[in-house]
């Protein structure tokens, strides 16, 4: 199918661009009089999700459009044509390579790139420029898991599949809040009959739904699994036959674990021996066990060892390669695995080959490459340190935002600002990293991209385009091939379609493989474009031995080590390198929240996805809040030895005393000093190079805010306000953040002193003619309205954040014609409420009211109000509200259906309306 046929098709099947679950997405297009309506739904035929989508995936249609897009190349801040931008880029790269050698340049890639983009970038850097200075943001989330798999199995190969989650009798979630971060997989876990055990220092939406929660001391995971291995040995629960026939190194590993008694392990982990024994016994007795682990394990200075401590327990019990069993590391990005397949990490060569002489020779012959890199390159943290020192003089950053996501983020941004050449390819014009760029290249976004991705169960799926590229955006592989041609390698990068790249990628995977490498998709080595366009989701390896793909690996007990046996790895647990102290007495944990993803360059475009949390919220135990003088909803400041961030306090009794949690998503383009990564020291695992994000010592204090203001304005005024916030050093301004709305923006300000709204408004509107003003003042609040023929600006100031009006009501003013009596827009509006169910727009008061009227189960609330009936990611929060009501002594006498309160009736009507609109494709 040609691209033009894709674009004209009324229905397209593609893949979600968010997390590593890799859900299939169906896009339906309806041509209307002046626009094309896009409806996004789950692909019922895709084996990753069978039609289900989380709230982020369901809102993908709201992230499309050209608002905020980078539409033309920019050179030193000014728009230019592609030839000028690429000529400057190529001349600079060539000059630096000529004067300082190949290692003076670097690529920094992303798990959001397609495999075809990744492949040509890796080929150019390692085969033709001759450096291995190519790394990826997957280093920040998956590299310790890669080390764990490679040490144990001899290959970066996830042995499990999603179907195992439904067949397991026990699922252990370790350092994973899957109910929020991977909700579709969490629903698949709940669909089976497995018991759920959560191992996590933090109480979360996932632990809320668990049968057992082990709230261990941060960083003590390796001690826990050493203790488990010792327990299994002491209680004769080992699979000695499997150990003898298929593994090696068990004796030394058991010696390393043998002093971890139940009591010693409980002490090290900070949990009771009773809870610990219950977990150990459950693991020992349950054959079908899945260990499902994520960033809580990986993002550690000893993450590789933690991975192997978990894998050791599966090898010792023979629970690998069988239905419903295995160690399952889950990825956070849509194509983290695809990037690793092509060699997109600095310490890998290509196609799962290392930097040994045989592999270097093999890859060089296959690529006909003049100078293959001979040694590994710089991993992410070291790469940006080399940028800082001047060792790297030119860096091309593609589809990622390291000025937000890297540890010591402010230091990274400063290094980029000083670098001789920074090139950034992105689909968004304004990111923290784009602000550091000399050259900005407009890249295609989801809906425009054409290629493949590989999800966390090794399943390759197609991303298909359903709309034309915006502006002058190009595919990343096209830009890379353009550079290659200008550097003199045009013949080796003369691809005309992503199918050509995929075909070569498949051929390399099978080249001189003969079963020695796990990654092998050589069956696609002669794939034609028509078959590529129709490619159905399939799990590698896909070769003559496995023509239909492979759901599981290692079922035959053979591994990709030299001996063919799996390796046990002796583990000596290590504490986090960062430690709390008198100056920084609190542990800070960080991670994703339910409705956002990474640095919000996509999810931040959907207004609906901000309903649940529109500002970075710092989760604080009430005891800590009292100790530090912090009230619910107050703005707080966190400081570490590296930096500072601000957020809003959310008191949570489930948060452990002495520990805080903050989200990773906010950046300087969205809020003032809300980057949690600015707090993190660049401490890394010595084997994987993955930073230790999860245990950061910080101090906490409230910000003394005396006034708050909400500003609603259309896009032109918002641009002026945005520029003022970026450039004006106002000592009165403590904090700000912004929220996109239909037709404009809403800004929230926190101030030291009362706001002079008329003065601020006059400055913002100085270039807009015929402005009229309306003003209302009371003892507690002030309201200013500016308008001409159209609504221009509304400012509402109050000395109590809780009493600011409902934001959704205010935002609707952007869509209204000016009323005959403009002062109507200044009438009092009730305070806003928190949305729990984003899909169906059901608020916390509505749910609490229904609980008070006797509806006491998640399912019954879903039937009555609609909450939790779409993506299901709000169910843990609903469950927590039910539990809180019970613990608070709410009697909840059921009322007759005819006695329903107005709030419940309203919610049911809204549920009905949303269902009808959804069914009609509205």
C-alpha cells in the first residue's frame, strides 16, 4: 500500500506511541465540510491490548494538530530551508571530525524513534563516522535490565509474553506502579486469578489492589531476593534437576546468599518477619510465578545486581520458558527494545552483537563500512559530561528532551548551551532542549510516521501514517540519510522507503547468525513493500525455525551463553550511593503519574489529561507535613545538593514517613522550576550506566505564598504572557504553571504580594486596540476583565488557592461570544473539584457522594456513574476512596433508586451523554 493510500484510507491500524506495552490503535477518519474528524480506539485484533486503551491512548486524537509544532528548520533561532540547515550541520560535523576525530561528535537518540530511524543512525555513527558515541534515553530506564538479561541468559531477551500474565498464579510487581504506568497490562493481570504481591517502598495505586504489599526500605530489593533464594534452599524448594542440567554458578551464588536469614532480611528491608515469610512461602508454593519489575529496580546504582537477584530465584526454581512463569522487565518507551535490537546503545555494536573482533569484522563486511567503531562509546551521563568538558563538540539529539530527563538536568542544559553545535530533531517547537539548539529540525510525529516498533514482549508492530507531515517535517531516517550523503556516504544510505531499511535490518539480524544470537528476524530479509505495509504484529525470533514468531524463549533450557547454560550471578547487596543526612533528611522517590507520559510534549497537549493533576504534586505523609509546616495544597520547595524544584503538597497517609514522591513530567516550558531531575545526582550503575533516580536525599520547606492568580487568555495574549514569564525577573512571582485550553491558555501564578492585575494586563495588551476593562473587588478576591469585540483576558486573584473558581468554567469563556453585559463574566463561580475518572469526567465529590449513599464497590460505582468503565486506570483510586470512607465510619445506608441525589443523577446523565457521543464517533 502506497503512503497516499494510507492517507486516503478511512481506517488505519497503527501502534500507540507511549509506553512499552505497544497497544494497537485503530484510527477512523471522517471527512467533514472544513475538516477531518479523527476518532481513536483500541485495535481489537492487536494481541497486546485486544481493543483496550488507557486514558492516554484514548486521548491521542486530542494531541494532533499544528499547535506548538515545529514546522520549518531553524538555524540560530531563525527559520530557514532544509538545505541551509543540513549544509550547516554537515559542514560542522565534517570539520569537527577532521580536526578532532570521530569521537568529537555524538548522537543521542530516543525510544520514541522508529526502528528504521534508529538503524540508519546507528549504521552512520558506528560504521561510517567511526565512533560509538551514540546512546539513547533508554539508558535511563532499561539498561540495567539489559545487563541482567545478558549476564544471565547471554542475550538481551525478555523470556515472557503478555499472555503469561493471565496464566500466572502469582504475580510479583517489584518497583512498578503498573496500575498507572502500564494499566492495560495491569488489567490483564487482574483478568486472571493470580495473587498480586507488590514490593515497593511507596504505597501506590498498584499496592491498593494487591493481596500483599511489602513496603521495603528504599534500595533493599537485592537483600530481599537474596533472602528469598536462601529461604528456597533451606526449605528444599529448589529445582535441582533444572539447576544441574541448564545452569552454572549456582554454588557460588548460594554462598553469597546463605547468610540472608529470614530475620536478617526482614531487618535489612524494614518489614516484619511475618510479612516476609508469607511472601517467601507464597513464592515457594506457586509454580506459575511472574516477577514483573520496572524502574524501581532499574533506576539504581546497583540496578544490574537487583535484576540478577530476581532472575536467580527464577533459575533456582526452573520458572522460566514455561507458561505463566518468568522474570519480566517492562519498558517505559514504545521502541526501547527496537533501539536495542539495532545497537542503539553505546556499548552495543549492532543486531545484538558486541564489540568483539569477530562481530566488528562481520558488521563491517555486511555494511561495506570503511571504519567500524572498535570500542564502546560514551553512555548517556558520560556523553553529556563530555559535552560539558568540550570533548564532544557536536551532538545531534533526536526525539528526546535530556535537559529535562537527565540527572543534574540544569547542568546538562548549561553544557548544551555552551556546546559548539547542538542539533535537535523534534516535532515540538519549544522544549527545554530545543532552547539549547543551534539547529532545529522539524520531525514527523505520531500519525505521520511510517515504520516499526518493538514492544516489551518482543512484538514487532507497524506504525502507519494516516495524515500528511505537518509543515516541512521530515522522517528522522530521511534527515540522517541526508547527513550521510553530505558526508560522502550517499550510496550506502540510498533508501527510498522504510521497508528498504527494515529489510536490511532483518538481513543483518540473520547474517552469520546460525542460532548464535537471540535476535533474528531473518525471515523478513526479502520483505517487499506490499508485505511490509501489511505486516502483522509478531514476536521475534522470526526465522526459518520460528516462521510464526516466538511467544516465549528458553523453553528448551538452552541459552545464548558460550556454554549454552544460564548463569547464576552471586549478589552482594549494596545500599544506594546517595544517602539522607542532616542537611537532606528526606528520601525522594520519583516516577510517572497516571495521565501523563515523559516530559509531556505530547500528553501536555490534551486538556483532558491534565484534569487529574495539572501541577507537579509532591506526595507527603501528614506527619512530615506537620513537622515541616506544610498544609494540603500548599506550594513547597524541594532542595538537594544538585538543585531545586517546586510543587504542590498532596498529603497522603499511605506515603511513608520520611519519604516523598514527585512526578517526572514537568519542565521549564510548563512550569517554573518543577523538574524533578534537577535534584538528582548523576550517580550510575557501574555496569549499565543507568542513573539512580529513585533514592534522592532532599530537604522540604513550604513556600510563603500570600496571593494566587488565575489568568485566562487567547493564544496571542498567552504568547505575550509566556514571553514575560520567561524573561521577567519579578521578585513577587514565586511560581507559575500553564495549561492549554481550546483557543488559548490558562496560567496559574503564586505571588509574595497581591497582584496588580490592571497593571499586568495593560502590559500584556499594549498592542491590542480598543481595550475595555471591568473590575470587581471584594475583601478576599479581585477580578479583572479585559475585552474589545472579543474576550482578551480574565484575571482572578485570591489569597486562598482553595477558593479560586472552577477552572473548566473559566476556560469556556474562550469559546463564548462576548455577552451584551461583559460584567456577567465576573460573577462568582464555585471552587473547582478534582477529577478521578478522566475518561468519563467523574469527580471526587461525585464518587464520595455516591459512596455515602450506599454504593460500596468499584463495579457498582461504575454502573451508577460510569467511572472506571473505560480504561480502568482510575479503579485503584476509587477503591481507595471506598476504603477511606469505611475507615472514616461512613455508614452509607443505601437509598432507594428514586431518592438519588442530584450529584449522582448529574453524573449518570453525563455518563450517558459521553457513551452516546463515543458511540456516534463525536
